[in-house]
């Protein structure tokens, strides 16, 4: 079967779709499938087709649509990982034969809303009385209907879309895989000061500015390592300097492979204080190494996938401070829970579910 994975980002870029697309490609290839990846980037390498980003969205979409016509017209199935940056070019490409599957692990327009300073979580934003009148709502409803099937990573997001979009295409849930990473120690031992870690994209909905302000209340008791990059980085660095937290807040570039595992081993707690986290892969990766995870309670992870994590409301400075202090005070128990064997769900399982869907 010829399968094309169409994604907006791909490693070495960071982000959930990049990690997911790379892992799924490897699992499908291991099963003997013919896999091609199309993504944005400066050049072409091997079975990775890279489309230049320059020139603005219209030119990007046109070039991506051209790449799809050249490399995906004879595919059996196209799996897209972005509703807009890939979905629009796919609609423009006008391909007739491949089955078109959209895998959603995020929400494009809600994320843009938070990038502009919006503070509502995903469900609250969709529940806003004015939302159904927005142009974005009507545009997304049209775009979703251009696909043959929608795969949600969580029931949480599937329910939200069922409530707010009429006449959705056939849809289902394929949950993320759980990383098969050996636990580095029986349980993490608490450091003094408490070592906090954030890893991921520096974007609005991650609520990182609030996390930095909360750390001001923990001065001398905790440190924070921010690993990643993104549009909010400049504001984060300015805030750290303004609050004079340079001695306890460290910025590090995106980490991969063993470097990421070493960061998990060196810290006491991964903190994800986002407004909403639909299916945070980094939380699953950290949990697989035995690192306790403090995660926003507005998450789409099922109870099985979030087993061993601490879910709390982390919207405000006060709530973040209270949750961090709770974890520190009861650290041994939380560390023991995080070190327990996680449920088993491999990328081979995920690949098999996509193949079954592709053949039906």
C-alpha cells in the first residue's frame, strides 16, 4: 500500500505532529508499507519531500498542492496532520483517488486565538456564544468535509467537534502510543531546590508566562528549565529578566533522543500548565521514564494514558503554586506512582489501526 503522510512540521522541528508523523512513518515502513512524507522545509531528502515556506500562505499552499499532485496522486491513502496548513493544499490539489484521512491532535484556530492573547481553554472557546458566527467556524466546517475520515487523538476533542460541527465526515479515535522507554531508576529522588521542567513549543496556549510568574513565588525553593522554542520565547525571556529570575530559570534548545531522556532523568517534575492539552506526547514520554508529570486537568488523555500523572487546574499563578507545593510535599508517593509500569500501547498498534482504517 502506498501511504503519504502530509504534515506541516517534521523533525528536527519540534511539536506533536512532527513527533507523531515520524514515529508513524517508521512503524508503517517496518511493516513493509511504501511511505512518503511531505512537509514544509528548504530542500528534498530521500522519501521526505520538503516544500519551501517562503512567500506567504497562498504561495506555500500552492507549492504544497503541487507536491501532492506530483507525489500523492497514485497513493492509496493520504494521512494529513494539519487541518489548515495541509488541508487547504490538499483541497487545492484536487486529488480524486487517494482516501483522505485527517488526523487531529490540535485545533488550528483555537491555537491562533491563544497566540493573540486569548485565555479560554478549548471547550470554553467553542462554547462562546459568538463562536458559531465566526468566519473561522464556517471555513473549518467546509474544510473538514473535504476529508473521507477524521481521526481524533482523544474522545475529548471528538465530543467537542460533534457538538459544534454539523454533518462531520465519518470519524473515530486512535489514541497516541505510549513510548517504550525503560525506567531509568526505581523512582525519582527529590532534589533541593525542586527541579521543574517544561518541554515543548513556546506558544500561547501553553500558559508559560503564568508559570514563570508562579516561579517568582517559589524563589529559592524551585528552578525551572524551559526546553524548546517558539513565538512566545522573546516575551518569556523579557519576563524572566523583569522578575530577576535569571538565576533559577534556564532556557535550552529543543532536545531529541538521549538528550531528552537525560533531561527527564535530571529533573523532578515535568510541568504542562496549558489552557488545554489535547494529547501531549511529551507527557507520555516523561511518564515512560518514571518522571512525575503535573498536567492541566483539561486534557484529552484517557484515564489509562494519564495513569501516574497529576492532573490539576493550572490556569492561574495561585493554582500553579499550590499544585507544585502539593507535589513537592507528597513527592515520594507521586514518584512511586510515576515509576510504576505504564500501560502498553506501541506505535505498531497505532500503525495497525491506521492500516485497518485505510483499507475500509
